[in-house]
C-alpha cells in the first residue's frame, strides 16, 4: 500500500524543523518506518540547488529564477526520494513543499500564481500531500523566537512587507481544511508534538 505524504509548513522560526525532528524520534522510538526529508533539498542535486538559492551572495538572482530553482529541486526530490519511499509504504514527513512556493514565490515575491502553479505541476508528477500541518505563528513572533534575521540567508533578508505577504498566504492555506490542519505552536514543544501525533493517529497514519 502506498504510504502517506505529510508536509509541514509555516514561517521561519515556527518550529517546523524541530517538530519534524521530534516526530521522527517518536517514530524511531516506536519502531515505525518513515522517511524524513526537507525542501529545498532531499537528494544531492536538490541540496546543491538549496545552497545556490539560499546564499545571500547570489543577490542578482531574479525572482523567476528563484521560483524555477525551487521547482527544479522539487522535481529531483519527488522522483528520487519521495515517490520511492511512498511506494515502499513509508510515511514521508517533509519539512516544506509546494505550499512554500505558493506562499514565498507567488505571494511573497508577487510572481503570477499561474506561473508558480504551472512550473510546479511539472515538478510534482501529481505527488500531492495527503496532509499538511501548518504551524501558524506570526512572522513577528517567529523572528523574535529565532533571535532575528539570518543575514546570510537570501530569503530571510527580504523584509517585513515580504513576510507580511507570506503570512497572508499561510492564512489562505488555513482555509483548505480538507488537507490542512493548523496548529498554533504557542505552548511547549512537547504540547505541539502531542497535538501533531494525535492528528496523525486519528487518521491512522501512525500508531
Ligand atoms: P530553511 O533554512 O530550511 O528555513 P526553514 O527552517 O524556515 O524552513 O530555508 C528554506 C527557505 O526557503 C525558507 O526561507 C523558505 C524558502 N522556500 C521558498 O521560498 N520556496 C519554497 O518552495 C521552499 C521549499 C522554501
């Protein structure tokens, strides 16, 4: 049976990566097979694209190039990492996916939504998430938590107006309640993890 594909979305500092790590530890501790991965990244080529796209040195990169690079990394990732793991019946836990491109490149960079959707259709090969967990924290709270902007990160240095638009996109994503479960990560890490585990158990994705 095909495994389930679960993505995590939210702004920088929302605690996504920590929760993905804690969930993986829970699955390890309870002997459940899974694949943990992230975007941009996942395979060697996609990790190289990650370095290229995030490096603040590449400050002449056009927003179109940026969107295409995220989609290119995703094409590698889907074909070489995500689809094979799903075919093996594993649950795939992925830190960011196409909703990040909609939020950051279409809304944040103000590129055409059709353009961003179209290039990602090529990359995705119909590999849509079964479930998306949105950790919903305002950009102000999130940057406070992570102790400010990382100056070496080309995306993080994009300014408050950019992050306001990204946040608006995440607010829209909240409305897709068939697929998206929103969790407000204001309590302890453990409290947030418990909520995530409950969502996955209720859907019978994990034990
Ligand atoms: P990362 O350091 O992994 O940030 P985080 O821990 O918050 O996920 O960097 C990923 C960055 O790339 C983050 O700023 C969001 C951005 N991004 C996009 O702009 N579009 C995308 O499609 C993806 C996957 C990420």
